[in-house]
C-alpha cells in the first residue's frame, strides 16, 4: 500500500527525481544503512510521542498502550533510546498521577 502510494507520487515528478526518491524509500524499507535505521527509529518515536500526547489531551493515560507495546525493544539509535526513556518516565508519572 505504501509502495503503491510512492509509485503514484513519483509518477508526478521527473524520472531522475522519482528514481532517487524510490531508491531512498527502498533503502528505508530494507533497513540496511545506518541512516535508514535512524529514520525508522525517528518514525517509531514520533508514533509513541503522538500516542502520549493524545493520552494527555484526552486525559486517559495508558489508553494507547498498544502503540508503546508495538515498539518495545525496537529502538537502535542511542539518542533515540534516550528520548524513549525520557518519554517513558513522563508517561509513567502520568499513569501514576492518574491512579492517585
């Protein structure tokens, strides 16, 4: 599905640019380079950060646990791991505060 969307978008731009974009997309999907792994970590972190923000906005800590479960143990880059740990500390405090 994502590949189809990429093909469709790349069909709207010149071949040289579309070839480069498709190559970068393939690199991202295959996770063979450090850059691709870093971007994947950023993508996963963005997902759980958004989940946390939604929980905060809706005042329902823990409601979106499945997003956190789906990324557990998946982060590879040391900087992103630090951000994840900080986010978990904030989230755990929110969970603790909501149960008091």
